[in-house]
């Protein structure tokens, strides 16, 4: 396998309300900054992640290319998923050996609509979507299943939120959110603070291979393992109290000896499920950035988890880290990326 590394990571200062910017305007400063950091004006491959339903317009990624610059013609692709999956596509492209660099980015504005309702568009169109069940309600079903199976209490969920928000207040890119209060249930057993906040934002990562990575970055974060798995589409045929897809993806990517893990947990209980599935002990620092419970720019949140993890390798504070991304209802799809300060080839 060709050694490939994250060599640069940039994100916006995320906001919790609409600032009047289009997706292109939101993205442009991020692309400008990452080009300046790497000294690269063009990349061998470009791949993005976004959601047309979230943007409220067809082919939203096309207009976003204005921020990148598509002339002279570039080699470009897009995934209608979190940009972590765009990173996976770029990693595969680099493995082919045709190019040495790749730009990956994602963007989303959840302030424009009702995200839990929009998320119903990804449900089974015959059996689930007609019921009108939203994403928060499905998450609550999973939370209840986990609490009953594990014996965890709602205080354990509150502790996850409190730690995430405290870390988020120290992160200049996350939202400044108060400690969880005694507000009532949104959908029991989840309270409003157990759900990721409405967030607008964007992020970008540059991947590079071999000697090019060493040229562009003093401490490249080498991708030593990456894998993604999907469970059954219907939540009714899965054990919602566990994440088998995350467990398999973690095992396939070699998720051992991890010092820092950034987990794409949009609900408090998901962090506990993912910790168990990935075998993360008490010695692993989880979501030191605050994670999605401190800022959740949908379609960039998973990519940010990989970027935040890689940043720990870049600054020398960790040698082996993990970035996780999720998609679909109740942790249906999981991607695990293990990064190291040492090249795997």
C-alpha cells in the first residue's frame, strides 16, 4: 500500500445561527487558507461531501466548486455523504498512483432547515419514511436500548455532554455552549442537550503521498488503517444497543494503541456505544475538541473528526490517533481512520 498522510486541516469558526452566507461563501476562506498552508494552488484530485436536501438545491456541490476553482479543468468527484467518505475516495485515488495530492472538503448549514425532519429522507421510503419518524426519535430508541442493556444511567449521558461542552469552550472553532441544565426531555430519554447543536460550518483536508507528504508537512499524520462498514438499513433488524459496523471497521483499520479518539457522536449515548465497539479504555482521550456535541456542521462533522485527530499528530501531542465518522440512522454506517506519526511504508 502506498503511504498516504493528512498534511493539512482547516475548518471554519462554526456558528449556531445563519450568518447570511451561501455555502460557497462559507467554504471560500477555508479553501484559500489550506492552499496557503500547503503552498499548493492546484491538487491532483478534489473530492467533496455535501447534501442537496440540506442545501435545498440540486447539485449544491457544483456551485461550491466556485470556491475551489475548476478552470483549467480539474479531476473532481463528490459524495452525497459526510466528507469523511470523500476522504476515503481520495485515499483510494491516491493509492492508484496517478496523483500525489488530494483536496477534500465538506460543508453544511443546518440553520436553513429542520435537520431531524430532513434526515427522514434517508430512511426506507416504503416502511419507515411514511411513518414520519425523525432522526431524534430514532436516536432515542437507540439510547433507551443502550441504557437498558448496559445499565448506564441518564447521569452518564449528562457527563458526556458536560465534558464535551467544557472542551468545546476551549476550542475556538466550536460553539460556546453552557453546561447541561435540567431542561425536560426532547424525546425520552434524550434531553435537548443530548443532541448535537444546530451548526453551520465547513472544513477541508489535504492528503499527500510518500515524499510529497514529507515535503508539505513537518509531521505528516500517516493513515495506517482505514475502513468503513454498513449495517442493515432498517433499525428494526439490528441490535441498536451496539454498533457492529463500528466494531468491524475498528478491527479492520487496526484500532489498537490509540491515544486520542475523535468520535462522530451526534447524541450523547452514541459516544458510549462507540467507546465499547472500538475498545477505547479510560486511558484514551475522547473528543478533546468537544466533538459533535460542541459543533456539528453536518456533512463536515466526520471529516473534522479525522482532521482534529490528525492535528494531534501534527503538533506532536500524540503519536497514534483515531478519527471516526458516522452516517445514517442509529450509527448505521461507520468509518474508522487510524493515523500515526510513523509511516506505514
